């Protein structure tokens, strides 16, 4: 839970930045926090396979649904940052990986943020 709290605090801090600060400072904070918790920076997470994402969010040999949701939330915020600077391909990679993590967390009995269920139903 400590790791989830760390990611939540960083995400809240990034989301509170004004738009002019987000592309560099926000992305740096996100990457550092995710790396500390998962052992993978955002560059690797964006291109990770499903099994690599699962491993990054495992604790004690099992998927931590709360950690998977926290990392997915971070990836969704990264997608917003990438969109804001015109890096559509990176944004799409982050969104795709976030969706995979949300599905894994849901399937493991985790609680998803509001609105995520609707996105998961869309083809």
C-alpha cells in the first residue's frame, strides 16, 4: 500500500501543475515514481508486454490490483502529457498499456476508478 500511496501522491502533484509545467516536470516526476515502485521507467512501461506489466505489478508472486490501477492511472496521465506535446504514438502506447493493467486489476478483483469501466467496454 505504501507504493500505491507514493504513486497517488505523485499523480496528484502532476495533475495540479499548470499546463506549461507538465511536459517536462510532470513527465519527470511520473517516470521517477514509476521506476522506484515497478523497476521500469515510463519508456519501458510504454513498450512493455502484458507479461512484463504483470511482473512489474506483482507483489509476493501475485498481481497487486491496487498497484496495477495506480500504474495504469500514471500511464493515463502520461498519455495526456504526450498528447499535449503532440506525441500521439507515445500517448497511444501509454493508453494501451493502461487499459491492459485496468483489465488485469479488474479480473483480479480490484476496484477501478470511475469511468474506466465504460472505456473497457468500448471495442
